[in-house]
C-alpha cells in the first residue's frame, strides 16, 4: 500500500513568522525590554545627578580635608556613585552571557527538544527560513539594546573622568569592555554562538550551560587577542630609569646595544648589584615597554567589535549549513523509507 502525503501547507510569509516569534518568546521580549530600560535609566541617573554629586563631594574633600580645618564633605555621595557604577557595570557585562544562554536554551535548543521546529518545517516554513527568522530579529534587538547601554556607560565614565578621584581608569577591564560598541559585539556573537550550540545539542538545559561556558571562553579569547589588534606604542629608558607609560601594557623587556628589544620578566631595573650583573650579561643598555595609550581606546574597541561581527557572521553561516545538512539528510532518508514501503 502506498502512503499518501497531504498537500504541503501554504508557505508562511516572513512577517507572519516574525509575529509568531515575538508571540512565542513574549516573556523574553518583556524581560529584555525591562532590562534595557532599567539599566539605561540607571546609567542616565549615574551620568547626571550621581556624577555631579560625587564630583562636588570630591571638590569639597580636596579643598578642605588637607588643611587643619574640620573635614566636611558628602561621603555618601561618593560611596553611592561608586556602588551604583559597580553594579551597573556588572549588569552590562552580564548581557552577553544572558544572550548566549537564552539563545541556546530557548531560541533553538528547546524547539528542537520539543519537536516544535520539525512541526514548523512541515507547515510550509523551510528550515533555512525558520533559522534565519530566529536569528535576525533577536540579533537586531540584542545589538541595538546592548549598543545603547555600551554608549551610555562610556558617557558615564567620561562625565566622571578627571572630576572624581576614585573614577576607574579607561584600561580597567570591566570599564573598557562595558563602555562602547565592544559589548554589543560580544552580545551579538554570544547570541549566535548560543543558537549554534542549541542546534548541535538539541537539549535546552544542556545548551544553556554550554552556551554560557562558550561565552566565557570567547571572552577570554577576545581579551588575549585584543592587545594585538592595533599597533602598540613603545616607551624606552636607560639602565638607571624605568620606562613611563599609561595604558594597557602588552610587553616589556631590555634594549640591547644593537637596538633590539628582547622580552624579559626579571630585573627590569638596574637598582641592585644582582640585576646590574644580569643586565651586563644580557648586553642591556636600557629597558622598554610596549603599551596602548588612551588614544588607542577607540581603535581597539572598533577592531575588536569588527572581529566579533565577522565571527558572528561565520557562526551564523555554520548554523545555516548545519540545519540544511541535517534536514536534507532527513528528507532523503524519508524518501527512501517511503519508496521501500510502496514496493
């Protein structure tokens, strides 16, 4: 007996898929909106009233507390700025992990685990269109929302720089990564990475954990690679001094009589007899430090963001290839089974 298949359903249009996606993930959309609006409001509060109050308190402290007169300044304003800045920075840094975990658990992993994806593929939605719609809409929302938070955080730091004595330097790791477009690049790459993990594993809880770990590994890779994405500046000194620098140090060592720079980790000064003897054997005539000054901040941010966007595109391409490969194999297997049953 030959199996009879029903007529294929009418192809689902892209706007209808998007509406279905937003409806299916409405709780996540609400949570994302609350997170972005809440963090944006906190950063605006930090940017304006809290920064002004803390700056005024530090001005009072610097003008009165070094004298013999009673020291009167608004310590609470300084501590409030410090605490809110720390909490807001931590929340912004957590966004890429949230995006990766959600994408792995809910965007793809759960739909494969429950069979919802395969059901959609039988209702006139091709697997490639199914995955494209699931990546495109969240990618726009995550990139725009996180980019807004990154630019607001940069504005907060700029408002306090030079006015608040305890303000973080630009090269402070949490401050650097949470201020600017780099955090948006990390969130976008984390989202696509999580979606790919969900496709590979097909289990929501497992995909959630692996996606978060994958995001941590990606962040470490970015941190190790970032200093090499832009040419460094070099500061050199003689044997009796030490190179002065301010920024992200990438390498240090000795300068030989031939002008070569040799990396070293010990005796980078000539202040004691043992180090003088070692540096004489090395043939050192001075010391050097390779570093990134403040003027390299935006080039590093943009270079790293561009690399992450490229990585996200490659991961998305890999995810599309994986879905196409799996569904093509499944359809071929289904046709072979149907032919065998008809004989």
